[in-house]
C-alpha cells in the first residue's frame, strides 16, 4: 500500500479500538439482481448468540436490480451470521436472503429452492466442496501485476508457484485466508493457479445449503479484503482471451453411500444420471462459460459430456485415489467461477439424489431469465 493508505489505516485503528458501549454492529450481506454482493450495517443493543435474535430488515430493491421503483422494498431475512474480521469484538457479518413484501422469495433468491431440495434429501448426507478460482485486476481492469501493455511469460511456473515473478499479491491472499478462518468458515485451502494473478480457495466439505452460505460469505470477505489493497476481484470464467486458462468453480460431491466401501458403484450411477442432464446443468453453470469450456486449457467441451479417472479434460473427474480405494467422491469440472453456488449444488442434489419436483432448479434458471 502507498504511504497515504498506511497513514489512513493507522488513523482508523484508533477509532476501531473505541468502546462500543455494549452495542454491536451487524453488517447485513445479500446477493443482488446482478449476482454481485451488497451490504449495509446496523446497530444492535446486545451480543447475538442465535439467528432468531437478528431482526429482519429491508432495502431499496430498485437500486439493486431486484424490484421496480413503484414497489421497491425488499426484505432481508437473516440465514447465517459469522464473526466480523474487520470490526472484530462481538460484531458480526450477517448473510441474509431476499424476500418480496408478500413473503415470496425474490426472483434472485436461489437459496430458497436449494434449501427445500436438501431438506427433502437430508438422509443422503450429501457433501460438497467448491474450488473457487478468481482473477486479480488493478483499478483499470488490467490483470494485476502484469507488464503494462504486455504479457508475462507463458503459463508453466505459476501454478502453486513460489517467488517473485511467479506469484502476485500473496499478501492479499494470506489476509483473506485468515479473515475466513477468523469468521469460522470451512476454508480448506488456497493455491496460486495456472494463469499468473489467478488464485483459488476451497470451501468445504459442507453439507447442504451451508456450502452456498459459506461460499457467498467467503466471496464477500475477499472483496472486502481486496478493497484495502486497491485490487479488484474478477469471477469471470475467461477474463483474458488467448492461450490462458479460464477460471472455474470445480464442484466436489459425495453422498453417504459414495463415501462407504463399495461406493464406486454409486459414483458411477451418479455420473450416468449427470450424463442425461448435461444441458440442464450447463444452463446453471455460469454466464459466459462457453468461453471457458472449449476442450482446451484443462476443460471439456461444453457440447459433449465426458468422464474419466484423473482426467482434467473431462466433464466429471474421478480422482485416482478414489478409483484405487473404491469409494469417495467425484469432481464436476464444468461450473464456471461466477456460478451461484445455490443453483449448482441444488441441481446436483436434484440429479444425483432424485428430484422432488420436475427440474426445480432448471425452473429457477427460467424464472431468473424471464
């Protein structure tokens, strides 16, 4: 950071250390109508220990692409809360779901349907782990750290790289990692990715709708941390044309039966089901994903379903260790980095575990697009 930024941080610190007189600050976070995150804070009179102690709130949905101006109030219903790594103390960040004034879920509230699916199939004990790739940009939307007007050396030394010229903004990544752990998120790891200035963090394993909750909160914390470094975060699946890897959100899946001895049988059954709904899944696997799923740069073709052991060029990859042990999980490599995790985990549950309604999550996509 520049000297002026350091000075501002030092000035801010003395205010952050002031006694809040028993009050706490709750930062309400929600997903807007463009798939981005918004937040605003409010003061509460005492420490929060359970979700039912958090009041519902509202906001102007006409300013977030979620409601018309003549009927703009959208309600925020708290669904999860976490320790606030920025304000610390008893302050919290609150994930809230959006509802219309008649009590129905807002058009962009995909958590609602996903939660119903997971509740209907709770006996399956379905676990998810998501690998969130993202790209760092500067204030002018250039890839962060790249030569001005030029390109770095070709891909090769950057994946899990170490050393100057091989990794960029490790300080930001470390700060985000610690912030997530402070907030109690199941962040299971991080690594530098194949394209320089591209990174990945992994969330999970988590069960059901909790995975989507934690992923959205991890994304929020990433944006907030990046603010302090003057860096933008891009979740676009192909931020740069040419011979550079895109960004995905590989989705690891297992059910109770898959994790037990002999589970390979159930993994194979799941892959067969997925092969029959390839088009339905692709619709929910992120915008501009066709730019990434080309059959190159460690991806499968968008138009053809495939699977294989240890094959990073297939739609579904079975890890070598899983094939050897005969049980475990599989990885869906099709989802783009900009997915809504509720949609992806929801349709995965619907397909693998059996639908409770005909294509609920596909209807969600059609509802969103209308």
